[in-house]
């Protein structure tokens, strides 16, 4: 069965935006930066086509 190639560009953009948000929250709130980690890890896994 043939599989179609999926575009993962939006996931890479989301990953890099979440990295920027991680450092932005770290600069402002310090310990609250862990709240951004689920978005970072999930978008990275989607960009690498692991999920």
C-alpha cells in the first residue's frame, strides 16, 4: 500500500516558535518555562514523524 508524503513544515514552524516561547517564558517567569515543554516536545515529535 502506497503512503502519501505528508508535509511537516507547519510542525517545524510550530517547533521553532515553541522554542522561542520557551526562552521568552524563561526570561520572564523562570520556573514556569516547563509549561511550554509539552508543546515543544509534541511539535518536535510530529516534525520528525514519530507520532
